[in-house]
C-alpha cells in the first residue's frame, strides 16, 4: 500500500520546495492536506506525481509545483476572503482554508462539489462555503474578495470576475492562447477605478478551464 504521508513529504521536498516555494504557511498546507482525498479513487496512486490530475468533466487538479508557486505569488493572509473559481474536487480550497479567513468555493459540477464537501467534512474544515454556478460569473453576492484564484488556464479574464476584486485585491490566472501548450501565470491587481495591473510570473502548461475560451473579456 502506498504511504501517502511519505508521498506528501516527497512532493514537498522534491517538487515544491526545490521550485523556490518558501512560504511556511503554504508549505505546511501542502504537507498537511491529503491530496489523495481529492482525486478519483483510481487516480490515488498518482495523486502526488508532478502532473495535472484528471477529475472528469474536462477538469484537472493543477500540478503541485504550479499550484504552490501561484499561491506563494498571491501571498494569502490570515484575514483574506478568497474566491476559489473552479474548485472542482475541493483540494485548492482545502489548501487555502488553513491560510486565510474564508474560502468561497465555486463550481459548476454538482458531483465534484459533493466530493469536495465530503472531503472537507472528513478533514473537519469549517471555513469553506461552496456554491454551484457558472464559473465565468464568479459569486458576486459575496464580493468583494481580497483574492481570487482561477484553477485552470483561461483565454482571457472575464470582466465580472475582475469586478469582484476588492480595491487592492489580487487575482491569479493562467492566461493562454487557444491551441497552445504553455500559458502565462499572471498576477492581476485591482488599482481602483477600473484600473488593473498585471504581471507575468512564469509559464505553465495547465489545461483550459471549460467555459473560459470564447467569452468576451478584459484583455491585458
């Protein structure tokens, strides 16, 4: 039987830490949250591989290095309220839950949200609130958010999501052109009065998040 605790330690030592992730809160979250609980049972043996894990419905769990580097650049704080777009099976929200005040987890797929809720309950995580609905619309009823994380590549960032960032709020997105392999991991900040700054941080080959390839949106 696979030793998942050792697999998590190996992921941290050989993938995440060596990629330059040094934020202690992020490292602790990746060490403590059991990634295998958030993938289909048949995929648990490869849950800690350095690759995107398919979840069905065209959805993926981001590879650990990309995920951890994105979060370190986002620099989450203990009083932040976060919108987790495309939370899928709930792993990204679980990672954030130990670092921030509240996670608003959004997905379109009922079965993925049910899987996520069971895992959060089993881990006794109580600061995640989940909603089902179109990802491109975000969750405006609970806006504004200090941080927004988009769990997958997008062709461009929908204006409704940008509108839900607080003044000074930050968003992490992987912006990728159609029919290309690599995208730009991009940090976006709301400067106020509909002004946004964006910084390309590194490249990632993450798959597109369904629904984010054709909608008119804000381009940087």
